[in-house]
C-alpha cells in the first residue's frame, strides 16, 4: 500500500481494502477481469438460443420493461441489440405506473397473444409473476425473465430465468439493466460472428447499464463497480442525441459528467416520465436517433420534472402537518410502539410517493410507508427503509395486510386492502420489533450506525486542495456501497452565510468556513440556516462534516465542500 499516498490509503482502509493487490483491483477496474463469465447464469445459454430462434423465425417479440430508471435503460439495451442484428419485429411495452402498476399485467399478456406475440422478454420485473407467466404459457408465449428482485418460494414457469438471486452467479447485486446487459453480452458472444457484429460492440451499451446501476441503489462494488466505472466512461462520450440534449438542457458538460449529475439531475428527469406522464417518453429520449425529437423530449421531461417537484413539496407540507402532532423528538426518542411510519391520503399522487417516503425516512430515521389511491381506486404506495430493516422482509412477514408488494431491502412498492390500511402502521411496527430482536436485524442496525456516525477522515481545512481531490477521485464513481468520502473538520468558524438559487430563489446555502490558517467554501442544497441541529449564524464555531465537490458551473472549475452535516 506504500505506493499510495496517506489520504488514499486511509480512505481505502475505511472500505476494508488493506493490501496492495486489493487496492490495485479496486482503483483500476478491468473489463476482462471484473466482468464474470456470462454463462454462469443458469439459463443464459437457453435464453440466448431462444432469442436466436425467435429472430431466425421472424417471430414477434415484446420487450416488457419496468417504468423506472432501471427498467427503461434495460429496454434501451435490448433495443440497441435488435438494431445491431437488424431485427424489427418487436415492440417495447412499459406499463403505466398509475393505471397498471408494477409488474406483468394479465390483460396486456392477453392482448399480446391476440397480436401473435411468441416471445416476451421482461426487464427488471417478472420474478414473482407466477400467474402472469402461466397465462403467457397458456397463450403460447414463451417468457424470458430478466430481473434482479428477490424471488418468492415459487418461481414462475418461464422458458428461461436470468436473475442472479436464483442461481449461483457470483454477483448477486446486479441491477435489472445489469442483468439485461449480461444477456446482450451473452447473445453477442454466442451469435456475434453470425450477425457480423464487431467484437466488443456491447461496450457501447454500458452507458445504459451504468446509468441504471448508479440510479438503482445497488452497491457499487465488485462487478457493479466495473459496470458503473466503464458506464461513466461511455456516458461521457455517448452519441445518444437524447442524452446529449438532456445534459445540455441542464448545463452539464457531457465530458465532465459525474455520478452526482446522474443521481441528482438525470435520473429524476427520466423517472418523471412515469411519475407524471407516460414512461415511454423516457425510453424514446434514450433510444431516439432523431435530434429534433430528442430536443423536444428533453424539454418535456424537464418541464414535467419541475411540475413533479411542486407536487412533492405540497405533499411534504401536508405530511409534516400530520406528523408534527407527534413531535419530531418524540418520534426519534420515545413512542416505542411506532417503529414504522405509515402515512397517506387518497388524493396523493401514487407516482411520486417513493420520493416522499425517502424524504420522510431521511428526516425521521425510520422505515416509512406512504400511500395514495390510483386511478382504479386502489390503495397503493411506496416504502423506504432508513437501513434499520429490509422493507421486503417487513412486508413478507406482514403479508396478510397486502394485496401485492415487492422491491429491495431499502425500497419497495405495495398495494393494500382498503380495510387494512388503518392497521398497517401497528402491524408493521410489531413485525419490525420481531425482526430487530433477531441477529440479522441487530447487525443491519449496527452497520447503519457505523455509516451515519463515523467520518472517513478527520483534518484541517488545508486538506481542501486539488491534489487531494485527485486522490479522492480515484475511488469514483460514488454511490450506494461506495459513498463519497466524508471529512470531519472540527472547531471551524462560520465566516459568511449566503443564499443562492435559480432565479434568485435562495433555496440553497453557501457558507465560508475558516480555521486558524485556511478558508473553504461549502454548499448545502435545499437548505436554510435552520436545517441543522443548531441555527447557523456568522461567527459560530462548529464541527463540519462534508464531502469534496468540484464545481464546473459555466465552465469554471472550483473546488468546494458539500455539506453533510453541521454540529
């Protein structure tokens, strides 16, 4: 490890990387080394052969993708694959979030059968769709499931299942588009020569696999790190007109694109399509080769994302009114019964409730379930975990309350019986207590505490320089499982506080901090002087937790800090 500087060594050690070989592997992803053998997925051979047979026979194929920023990029990967082999007898189908909800839809399957579909490929869904896959089988449609969600006890009787959680594939935490990328990679490896596809052509699809991996809260370790790392390289030079137009609309220089730009800017606009309109708009943006269409779609997604923000703000205001009767301190420190927050309103738009659940969970440090009513008058919602428990485990152990549910450890969706919604908080809280008393719950809670309470490095403001930024950047891309390093600066003084924001909105804070020898600029987005434990004022001595942030606003590079917390 001696060949690395002290800062980088300590940051690597925080990530459990303590020898030079591990460090070399982590810091220098390698395409040949870090991508596992595709055919370790149990049904990969079978899936590739079935797709080839469908193409060879000219059968009609449906790509049935989820409506979020995992399923949609996954659908684009298959769209790219079909373009490479010159196949046109296929359609992309993405269900509407509000009217159809998540997953395969029996009515849609019946319609596919009527239009002579012979093969259906799922993207980021299907692993729990036992009845729906049976219906497809009855209608003479073969189903290839590509998914990464947790399976239930009974697997669907699909023609082939590509899901690392159902077999011995080494990387269990691929996202949905990651699984689809492996499928495309496998098909090209097996049939690339036959279709005259250039060797390595699938690498251009890594922009979509990387986008989804960064968007979908999967840990950026192992093969996922390689997908995100090479995905960012391709994203920075991706020729997709829709991506280019969207980045230009947000004043992001494509060649300097960061994982933060993906998480905070690109993903919300792509997800806005399903939350506010039709998810096909996001697919069309990423798939189109037409510059004019790309520009119009980029404008549209930006506009509806702005509308989405207004709706979320309104719901959050209502939620705070409801929750304020408990008192924030009471909810954090007492009220032993209420381990889970359940809140909802029939008028709340179902499509945005995941964002609301995430915000409330961040604020109250509890698992949160938020519900509304969809167009069919069904109670549906989204849930988010603070890391103390798996929401899927919570819902599985309280399954009698739900009509349907699914998701990951940290995020999920659900449909509830109308008469059971009023008892849901009590039921989930009781289940939470049982899980927390188990060894698994204890270890989950302890690992979350470690992440929240410990900085990666303690030092003075003289650490904030470009040399150290270049060291930190070697750990990128950052995200879930590989967070941007957090620095603790103790006993610094607030020199100056300034508000800034779009059109003079003043919704963000810029603060100059100083210690005995140095000054550093720091920013906190969507914050004010009362957003922290103590009200901020100039001259106040504080401890600052922050990450490094290189701003390139209007083409000017400026190294600054991004505030995590002020204590």
